[in-house]
């Protein structure tokens, strides 16, 4: 799950021309309990979040295990996580102006 999330971030970062997050560390990857999609197939959502050591950058990737892939994977636990969204928050500290 974390590997898929990080690869999605790297791809998005390059598209957005952002510098790489310096030493970002995984804070958490949290899969939510499985549920059902509109067709009654099992599906699951989750997210992973990374922070840089100075807490000036936060990276969050939303992920999904779509139920329609369960037939090809034979079992739901074998369905791969797919990234559905990437959010990068960059903070900066400016010196106060007199």
C-alpha cells in the first residue's frame, strides 16, 4: 500500500515540477474497512501520509482496491491498491516584515 502511494506521489511530483520531499517519512498507511460498491462488489479505500522531518511538507495519497478486479485476482485480498488522488501541502516560513 505504501509503495503504491509513494510511486503515485513521485509521478505527480514530476508532473507538477516539484522538488522531491527531503527525507519524507511515512507517518501512517490506513486501510479502511472493506465495503460494497454500487454493484455489490467488495471494495476498500485507504490513505497513506508522509511528513518531512521539519513538518513543512505533508504528502497524502488516497488509495482504493476496486471490487471489480476481484474476479481476475481470484480473491479480494489479492486485488492491488490503486492510487486515486495525491495531495501535497508545502509550508514555508517567511521572516516578518517590519
